[in-house]
C-alpha cells in the first residue's frame, strides 16, 4: 500500500489513485455520451421551429455537460500526473502540504485550503 505522510497524517495514495482513475473513466464516458448526443442532434435536425428550439436547448445542455466533464477530466488527469511524480500532496501555490481531509474530499485538488480560499478560481 502506497502511503505518504502529510502533516504527520497518512494519506493512502493508492486508494486515492483508484478513486481518481474511476472518476477519470466516468468523466470520459460522460463526455463521450454528451458528444454522441450532439452528433445525433445534428443528424436529426429538422426545419420545424419548435423542434429547432428544443434541439438548440438540448445542444446547449449537452455542450455544457461536455465542457464541465472536460474541465474536471483535466484536473483528474493532472492529479494522476502529480501522483506519479511525487508532487500530489504539495500545494501548487505555496508548496505546503495539502490537508489529508481536503485530498479525501477533493482528490484532484492541487491547492491547500488556505490557497484555495484566497483564489477559489485558481
């Protein structure tokens, strides 16, 4: 079992890796389904105003879902890369340890709670 010490607490990095890989797979599938839906919408386009309006609304929703999945997927993949190169538990801003509770709650985070509170968009 791979374990890192953070502030004298143990972080089970193998368990977090499993969670990140599972989330990555889920996000890839979600993004694929949204993109498939967009392609189906384009193929089924009709000229009726009501249908066009409904299709436009559905396209907006599918696009938003795809973008959200893609953004989170990038964070998850970055976290897996940090795990691989030994920087997983270090804050990308200040270099201090990321709190184990924070990693457990948001396994793809790259910021400690203090840096995240200062710049939530970071």
